[in-house]
């Protein structure tokens, strides 16, 4: 060594080099990275398989390995989980409860998964009788909770799968009682709600087994999650067609108060579930409707509507308001007095809905508005002064048929004063003229052309108003110009007697043999 | 003991004398280390002793302080530090004294030993007087003392890191060095020593380079030194400039004009060693600007700490002609093998870097040169023109280059067949390769390879594969990139009609007598591998036919015995190539439904060959054979179990191979492959494997890069054998924990360390994931509960450090999910209490990387359950 030691000379990699070295390097790295990818795929597969979480459908199809292995693994896992539960249930020694809870938890996790028939396999493996055993009286809360959770997941399946719960229903109802912990009764209510949602028969069965009162009582306290679940289960339970359950519900002490109280809460999800209960109560039961009305629920609903922006929460509010108005004139006449702020507020909210993106909201809002429009002249004037009218006219011109029809009801109602008991309602001419000037006639004539009876009837009524009401006999020309004659004539041979007669009458009265000779 | 004679004997030509002397030295060292080192230093410092004994004494001293292998070095450092202080003081005194010796070799040796001692002691805050006593020497009159001292300062700066030297000392050292470099210095020896010392001192000069006055002065002195009449001084001065260009890029703008003039003159007129350094300066500037511009273009625009000064772009009009000029200075009989470095080679390399730095702008500056020279009678001009074209193919946009390439392609193909000059053909084939590498492939808008020219291209390349080895090698390279460009073609590959012919030609090349030259055989096999890898449904049946052919080749190598050591080396190399080829074939055929079954008929025979390759090389295991076995394990799945009894001993050997750590790393990877293939059937072998892996981890001989894969391998094993991993927990968990803690304490000073830390953490986390997933659904889950707190802490820590890369992030969030999933409610409160789990999860949930996001969503659900239960 020693002697001359110079610093290391800079020698960089020449640009012109042989292919070999880099290729070898690249090939080895590739081999190593393939192994790394396989390890990661394995982690992922295990997570997906064991956990029951459908992360994303494309992730599941991307990976061939998973597609190949998953179903088999999962199937054996599910039946194995039921098998474990069987062992645990028959186990009598120390830690018996712990073993059961563990086995239940495993089963529940599998059943929570979607995209694979876990429920089917669990049922075939005999899960329900075991779960029923786990619900037996005196069982630990945790055990009941897990069993009810399993049943909830099963009940969410196909109708057949839901029916498999039959033997467990009395036990689930029994655990709704005050002696159970909140989480247990909530889970049981959830399971029962799934069952009730399935069919009329199952609803009746549950009511006959006494599910209504305990679930209703769960609505009374102020625990948000429990109330929400109970309200949801109640909606499923009372949704008919038999109205008795709804009437019975409204009579239970404290229920009305609870409904009003929860509706005022800021918790949107909670209020939404509760307003669905109001929807079914007001749809099915007149008794319930009048009780609620007297409790001043309309004000609460209108306030809530004004404050809501979310589709899911607006729908039941609109539905409830519409129900309350259509079933009892008291609502429109007294509560929604044209002089009260509440009336303007609801019209504003409904206009907002008419502007919404959602076709469903537009339709429901038009329906509610048609109820108000059916009120006094003052109501009608109020609507005509609002922005609703121009929205309605736009919708009549361009909206899909079902919305158009609801809108036509509103506009039609706005043009006539309430009947004074002497036959034909009198015209509100300024409204009519203004609508016609804005081109609404075509929309109505269009309705006549649709095959729908109800729509044709509204259309004809409006044409009649135009022919009768437009100043200077202008009506006939307008109708003719808009192609109305042809539309009416088609109805002269309609199978429906009323329509045929109405159409015939209109043609005879306004477009008789002398029509056209006047000039 | 009279050490002088022994030291002289140790250099005797007589083997037995030498051996005897070496043994006595060893005995002396073993019996009395302090006495041994003392007498060596005495020998070195004594002017009465012969030069030869003094030099060897110094060498042995130096080797007693430092070694290449990390662990050995560590031992030596510890040994020196534990030596008696009095002894060390005496040795150091002798060393410093030697610097004044009149014997040059003694001084030079001493200065290196001093630097080694400084490297050990300065970080320990020992030998505080060293620098001052060295600086005191500078002011001594005798020139040779000054020279030795400057040399010592240079070596010292190379050995110690800048943070252990106080700024005050740095200033004094720099002053001494700059004074020594000054043109007023009368002694050439002193000036050369000072210039070389400057090279090492530059990394200490951070503060001085921030001071305009000091920087100006240093730059002035360095630039002046490049004009010295002494070649070695000029070369050393240019080396300083190169170093400055990368260390102080952002500070050199004011000097660039001067530097350009200096370098241009050197490239044009100076001798090659100097001219090469002048070119290197510009290559180095390109490196800097390419890095900065890459940062600019990255996700975080403008994230680069250093702004780009666009020196290359500004110098372009002058720089490019200067570089083009160098291309014409080829050597007459230039050796075509890799590693040739001369003016033309350096100039072309720099031109390539310039093209990458400025892109399109270079094209109009180079094209006239190409057009002017490409058809000249002088081969130098044709070669230079071709070389220039090949050099600028990476960097400019395809839009700019494709029209030129379309014109050039035909010309190149003709030149490759007809040019009389070997050198021109070599460069032409290389340029074709560059064309295919950078301008051909599925991402290109306008394809340069068409039905019309494909046949001609292949015909020419296959023909050139019969040319001289260097040309044939470049032709293989071109074919390699041509094939690669068709890698992800969906429909029929344009290569399909020629597939058989290509394979045949490549096999012929591997059999050429002269395939050992110019690495031709390697190129042919690697090209064959690429052809196999990129084969399509239509051509893959022909790959199947290749299996018995390659197997036969491998078999033949195993039949040759009694070879000379050179023949044996070649045989090893060939076996490596053949195993590599089989690895690619296995990976290809084993992964396709179409061929898997037919291929599996060969599995037993192939495995048998691999086992024979291992048996053939008694001591070490063949890395390539190992890799191939990993692929085979994956293809055979559970059936691989039948090979385990015979294969296991080689697996163990691989895991024990500390010296060739790449072999060890590959073997660790193969253990993972086998775990995934065999699943619980790997259990009988796990005791042995785990024992080896644990030994590997506790060894400080094993290269650190193998440790992260070993941790990942723990995960693979746990995943395969599930709760049976129980018995290894008591060993594996503490190892993981201490590695995790270690990774927390590494100062993240340099990029390399950050990268290693990330790799290490990823390995640790993969181990945890594998263990959690392995134990899931087992009644033994509770065994993991005691380990959960530190794992959560570890996750907290890596999250809060904020320097994890995406890979670690993905693995880490997965571990959080696995922990929640496997331990359920036992982990719920732990996660809720943890400092950052929630933030970490949220950050991952909003990640742009969908894999991270997916893992995070999964983890969220798992945690949600763990908390709710």
C-alpha cells in the first residue's frame, strides 16, 4: 500500500453499456416484487375472507386468487361457525357463556357480510334453533345481544329466510321488556322490524303476539338510538293494511307526546324515522289523524320542513302534511289560515321542493299544494301571489307525466272558488286568464291525450273552464288553435261514460254544427 | 521482540520465511496487543529503520483500526477505545512525530493512520489537541512537514463527519489548505497535497460557502489551481470543482462563466485525465438539474429546496459543440468491453445527460453535426455522428424525435449490415437499442415499428448477432428493447411470425465459441428471457418447447468435472444464466392456465436439476437457482412438499450464507414463497427455519438489508402455520419490538437511512400483520394481548414522525385493522386511548392511493367493531 494514494477518481456509468447487467438486475427485482405482491394479495384475501366486509366490488373481482378461493373458504367457515355454536350451546362447564358469546360473535360477523349466501348456509346448518336457545330467559345480556344480532341479519334476507325466524319471535318480543338492557331491546326491535317489514301476514302475527306495546314504549324515553330503531320498527309494524294497529298505537299513553317531542329534536335521522310513524298513522287512522291534529303537529311539521334540506327527511314530512290536509279540512281551514305565517311558510317550503332535483319531491310537493289550493279563495290568492305559480306552470309544460298530473290538480283548483253548494263552482277569472296567457292550455290538452282517466278528466275540466270563462268567447279559438278539438273528439268514443259524456257535451255546446259559421 | 526483522521477513520472497514471520506477528498481537501496537508505532516513527519495515508497520497499524466489514470495524473500534490511555497517547505521539520524517513513505503512511485514529477518537471527544498540533505544523518551515500535514488534514476530513469538528477548527483547517493551494506556494508537493486536501475539506465548508467573501476566495484559489503547470494539481483542482458542483450547486452561479471557460479549455487542450474531470463537472451539473427538475415535476410542485438555475440550458449553445468535439476523439483500437472510459465516452455520456436536462432544445444543436458526419469516409466521423444521435434519444419528446427516427431507422439498419468498421456497427446497434428503449412501446402515440419495417429490423438484428461479439452483444440489446416494447400488446404481436427464428438465433449465439467476450452470452440469455416474458398466447406453446432444451443445457454443465478454476468460474456463470432462464420460464408457464398443466410434467425433473446444481457447488448456494425454486414453489403449490426433505439442507445453507448476503436475502424470500405454497404443510420445517432466521437477525455480520425481509418472512410463516406460531412468539416478539424501537431512534439525517428505516418498518409491520392474521379465530389470540400496547405505540410513533412512505402507510393501517380485528374488544380501548390512531385512520381514508384507502376502510370497520363490542 502506501506510496501514491490519489483520491478516488470520478468514474460514472458510461451511457454506452451492455444490456446484460441491467437486465439481470431488472429480472431479479421482478422476481422479488412478484413475491411481495403475492404476500399483499394474501393479506388482503385473508382480511376480506375472515372479516366479512365487502370493501368494493371491483376489488373483489380484480383479484383472481380471491375469486377462486373465497366461496369455498367462506362456505366452510359459515357452516363451521354454526357447528362451533352447536358445541358451545351444549357445553355446560365453566366459561359456557363465554364460549357461546364467542361462537355467536363469529357467526354474526359472517352473517353481516353481503355478496355471499352466508344466511342460506347458516340456515341449512341449523342456526335458528341454536339461536333460539341462546335467547332463552335468564341468559346473559351479551349472549342475547349477539343472538339477536345474528337473527337481525338473517331477517334482512329473502322472504323465506325472514320466515325462518318464526320460532324465535316470542322470545325476541319478550326481550323488549324493561328488564332488558337498552342494547338488547334495541337489537331485538331491529330484528322484529326486519320481520315486520317483510309481509302483511308477519305484521299481523307480530301484533297478535303483542309486539306493538313494548316497541311503542321504547319510543318514550330520550335515548336517540333506541328511539330511532323503535320508530323504524313501529313504522314497519303499523303500515297496514289493517288500520287497527295505528289506532291502537296512538292511544298508548305518552306516544303522542313522544312523537311531538322527538320531532322537535335536532337529530335528523331520529326525526325522520318518527315522521315515518306519523305518515303511517295519518294514512291509516282517522282517529290518529285527529289526535295528532289537535296536538298541533302541523306547526311542528311545517317548521321542520322549512329547516330540512335532505331528501330522506323531507319525504315523510311532505307525506304527513299531505295526509293531514286531505283527511281533515280542519287542517287547511283552521291551522293553515291564510293570515297565519305558517301558511306562507309551508308555501315557501313547497316551492323549494318544486325546484328540487328530485322528481319525487316535486310530485309530493305538488300533491300537498293541491290540498292547500283546494281551500278558500284566500288560500288560492296566497298561492297565486307566491313563486309557486310560475314553477307550476313550468312543470306543467315540461315535467314527466305523473308530476304534470299533480300540478294540473293544483292549477285547476286555483281557478275555481269553493263550491257554494249550488252546483258548478264559480270561476276565479283573473287566475284563469293569467294561467292561459302564460300558455298552460297546451299542458292540459296534452293531459287529455294521455291514456290516463284521471288526467283526462282534469284536462277536460280545465278546457271547460277556458271555453266557459275566457272573455269575449276567446276560449273556443284558443282551444281550437291548441289542437283541443281533436283531443276532445277522441274522447267522444271513450269507454268511460263520464268522460264520453263530458267530451260530447263540450263539443256540442261549443263546437256544434254552427261552429265556424259565426264569422 | 525484534520487530524490524520480522516485518522484513513478512515481505520476503521465500514463502516459508514469510509464513513464519506472519505467524510470529499474529502471536505477538494475540498475546500482547498494547505492546504490539506500541512497537509498530515505534518502528514507523524511527528514521533509523528501513523503509520497508516502517511501511508494513504502518499498514498493520492501519488495519488494526479499520476493516471493510461493518461488524469487524465495530470490533476494532471497541478494541482501540478500551486500550490503556497511556499506551494510546504514546502511539499517537509516535504517529505525529513521523509526519516530520524525511522519508516520504513513512510520512504518508503515518498520515493515514492518524486519520483512522481521528475517525475513532474525535466522535468520542478524545484527542482534542490533534487539530491544533497539526495546524501548528503548518507554520513549520520544512516543506515536507507541511506537505505531510496537509495530507493528514485531508485524510482526516475524509474519515470524520463534519459535525464532530468545531467551526473554529474548520476555519483554521480551510485557511491552511487554501494557503497551501495558493499559486504563491513555492512547493509543488505542498500545493498538490493542499489541493487534494481541499477535496475532502469541502464537505466541512458549509458555513464558509455561505459567506460571500470566503466563498469567492476559495473559488478563486480552486480555479487558479486548474491552471497550474502540474498535471496532478490541475486534475485535483477539477475534482474539487466537480465536488463543489454537487455540494454547492446553488452557490456557484457567479462563477459559471469562468468555469465554463476553464473547462472548455481543458476539454480542448489538456491531457485526458484533466479533460475527463472537466467533462465530469458538466455531467455533475446535469445530475443536479435533473434531480431538481424531477422534483419540480413531481406531485409537490416547487418542493425542491434548491431552485434550478438552468446552467445547462444557458450554456447549451457553447456546451454542445464542445461535447460533440470530444466524440471525434475515439481511441484507435478501443476496447469494446464495458468499462471503457475515455474522452469520447465521457463526452457522449455527458451529452446524454444534457439531453435529459434540456429535452427538445438539444435536438437542433446536434442534428447538423450528425448530418455532416454520418456519411463521411472517416469512420471516426460516422461513429461520432451515430453516437451523438444515440446519446440524445432520452430526454427530448417523442414528437420531436419520432420524425427523425423514422428517417434514421433505415439508414441505421443499412449501416449495421454494411459499414466496414466494427466500431461504427457497435455504436449503430447500440443506437437502435436506444431507439427501441425510448421511442417504442405501447405508450407511444406514433409507432415507429410497423408491419412494413418489422421484418427488416428483425432480419438485420438476427444477422448482426453473427457479427463480432461486441456488435452481436449490442444487437441482442436492441432485440431486448424491441421485445420489451411489445410487452403489453393485446392482439397478435408483430414478433409472432419471427418468434421461432428469434429463439433459435439467440440459442445459437449462446453456443458461439466467443460468446464469453463482450458479455455476449449473458446478453443473449437475458434477451431470450425477455422474449419468454413477453410471449403471448400464440407464442407461449413455443416457450414450452424451450423447457427441455434449457434443461438439457443445464444438465450438460453438471456433467463436466475436473475443471480448472477458470473453467469452473465460467461454468458457474453459465449455470446462473440457465437457472435464471428457467426461472423466467417457470414464472411464465406456471402462471398461465394454457400451459400450466403441460409445464408441470417437467417439475420433478427441473427440481432435480436444481438440487444437483446445489450439490455441485458445495459451499455456497446459487442465487439464481434459489430464485427459480421460489417460482417453482409458487407454481407447484402444496405439491412442493415432496421436494422439501431433499431441498431443506440447501435452504438452510442459504440462510446461513452471511458473506454472500444477496444469496441469504433471496433464500429468505424463497422461504416466503414456500410458506405460501405449502401453508400448514410447512410446519415440520419451521423449527429449523425459525432457528436460522433468529440467528441471522442476531448476527452483526449479516448485511442489514437482509433484516427487513426476514421480518416479513416471520409474517409469512405465521400466516402459513397460524396458531402453531405460538412457540416462536417468545423469540419473535421481542426481536420485533427491539427492532421497532431501534427504528424509532435512528436519526433520519440522510436519505439512505430514511429509506432503510422505511424498509425495516415495513418488514416489522408485515410480520405483525401475518401474526395477527395467523392467530385470528384461534383461542390462543390472548397470547398476543400483552404485545398490543407496544404495537399501538409503534404505530403512533411512525405516524407522528411524518416521514413514512406510502408503502409503510399502507402496511401500518393494515396492522391497525388486523390488531382490532384479531383482538376485538381487547384492543378497543387501547386504540381509543392511542394518541393518533384516529388521525392516522382519517388521513389514510382521505388518501389518493386507492390501496391505502381500501386498507383504511377495512381498518375502520374492524376498529368500529372492536370498539362497539
